[in-house]
């Protein structure tokens, strides 16, 4: 009989979440390197280069791949012969491990978990509790998978109850374009088929824990219906032309993972959950002989891609002297390097601004002719001005866009992925612009931030309004002052070039 000691289990969980905060799975990063090599879209290739460069920087500097360090997800397979030497329950031990990981002084991770989700939404401050899935199995050890899932990809999860005669492929091809780019492609699609609604969702999530192996499958060919389905979806989803960050290109998914389970004769539950460019998970076993030993990957195995700002092709912009006329001159797809002082703010700050304006109260910050960055940064360590500070999904701020542009004097915004029709209409009406930064390149982006201070709503923590001083922060004009969106034009262009899926599907 194996005995698992409390401290061994806790420290293994803590080490695992620190580990995955800065190490991509090698299989994922090598698959992304192959996608970079074959990519023909200049915009998508540049985005992938930023993600690859960011990944190596994080592995070397041991800092988070993404500012959204995720909600902690733990899969446990506990052997029936295992004995626990612990005063805490297994769930309590998992949460203590998560707590230690997220509060680690040398690499503090952003706490994003909120208690009372339908009410006060108060931050737990240590990213607990984790989401834990248990299975009791034969054996003498404990199998553990730790994963950190960011909100951008989790929010794009889909579930449907199809009729048994319906096509799974058709549903996936109609659904993926509706997910937008907030899940930070290129990534992985996890699909669960069968069981009951909640079982299908669990299957989809669990499927994402497997290595990227689609290239092996392509080389040897399928052995069963599930493998045939993986290959069909891999080909047809990539033929949609969505591309890296939704900018249009050859690679939208690096792999498609599928798990299935028997289901009711009248049912066909289907769930789909994406893994983003910040794919983070690690798998280990505990045998009662001490904590898990997680070997650091060899950095030389990373693709040899190094992104640097292109000062010849990109236009430098002085935010301290920015005018509405200059904003109106920017063109869709144009790359800019931002310099000067920029404000930040996301969901909670926008909601508070709206409430204050409705009450006639004075805002803590003057937004006149300013640019706002949708970000919730990681706390800095050592000499950093700010921790990893990549963009958050911009569509969550769509309903506030007209208010911000027409009542505060704001003239441009920076975020991740596409904007919806409501925001685009407000941008066009106010001759504003929306600029896109690359999701999945948070540490790289943070190196452009030379100073940071809170200037409003300090009680909101990472959702407070900061003022960043930036030098050559790379962005792309995603929506120009006339309302043209590259997230609409880019995928259509590349879908037509690839030519396998009718444009009407998207």
C-alpha cells in the first residue's frame, strides 16, 4: 500500500502550477513552430512570432506566459490502494498547493478567481478554490494533471444537444467562426461526444490534456472513426482561414482532440472547449516516495524564432501628442509602435465609470485624447515596472464603447481579438480606432512598459486604472475610423485563398 504524505502532495501541486505558468508543453510549442514555418499570411506570421518569442522569454525568465494565469483545474486519478498521511482533505491539499503557487514571491501569479459569482464577485486573493475532477482507479499511485485555463478561451466554450442524425462536422464548422478570436488562436480544440451534457463538457476539457500529435496521425493515417473525425475537423477548421489571432491565415488550430462516451439513443451531446496560445498543463504521478520532480525542458528545443519591432515598416506614435486627426488617418492592418503614456481599464473599471457618469460624478482620470488598454496585469517582481501585461478580450467592453468615446473624450482603444457590431458602429461614428495587441505574448508586451502607477479605482486590484509609460509597444490597427475590421476582412481573404470551404459557412 502506497502512502502519500500531505506535504509531498501540496508541494507537488504548487510546483506544478508554477511550472506551467512559464513553460509551454514542448509538443505545443513545436507544433506552433511548424505552423510558423508554413504560414503565408504576414499578419498571422508576425503574431505567431510574437507568441514564440514570448514563450522562450518566459521559459528563460520564469515569468507567466500570459497575464491571465488561469483558473486552476486539477484531474486526479487516485489508486484504490493509496493511503493518505494527511490532516487535510484531498481538496484542501489541492487548494493549499494552488495558494502557494499563486502567492509565490519570486513569481506571483495573477489571482482571477472571484467568490460569490452571481453577487459581490469578490476576489479570493489566492486563486482558490481550484476546480477538481476525481476518479478512483485500480492501483498504488496518484495520477495528477494540473492545468491553468484562462478566461478568454474558457468563455468560448460551446455545448449543444444535437439530434442523433445531425452532423458533428457541420456544427463545428458553423460554431468555430462564432467564437471569434478571443480564444487566441492558433490553439487546440477539445471536443467531447456523448454521455450527458455535463459528461460531454468534461470529456472536452480532459481531451485537451493530451499532447499535440496530429502530425503523427497525419503521417500514419487514422485507425478508427474518432481519428478520422479529428483529421477531417483539423483540415476543415483550418480551411476557414481564421488564422492566428483571427487575422486570417493558414493555421487556426494546431490539433483537434476528441474523447467520446456512450450516450442515450435519443441524444447526441457535443461539447467544444478551446485551448489558447497560452496552453498550460503538466502530467505527473506520485508513488509515495516524495514530491513530484518536474524536469525543466531544454530551451534549445524551442523554435528558433525571435521577434523584434520593425521600426521601418511600423509607424511610431506619440500618445502624449495624439490627435483625433491622426487616429482618423490610420489604415486597417497598419502596424504601429506606441510610445508615451497610456491608461488601462477593463470590465470593472468600465462599469464603475458608467455608474459615476450616470450620477454626474467626476471621474478620477481625464480621458480626453487618451488611449485605453484593456489589461489586468500580473504584479511586478524585482526590477519590473509591471508583470506580464497582455491584452484581454475586447468584446467584453463593447457595450461601454460608445459611452467612453462620447462622454469621456477617449479617442482609441487597445485590446485582444475582434470587436462586435455595436463597438464598430461607435468607433465609426466617432472616427475612433481599435488597436489589437497579440494575445499570448504578455511578457513580451510588458517589456515595452517602462513605468506603471495606479491612477484610479485602486480597490479593484488588477482591474484598477493604471497609467503605463510605454516604448515601442506593437499593435495593429484592427478597426479603423471608417469601421473596417481586419477580423472581418482577413479571414474572408484567406478562406477564399485556401478555397476548400464555401465563404457562406463563415
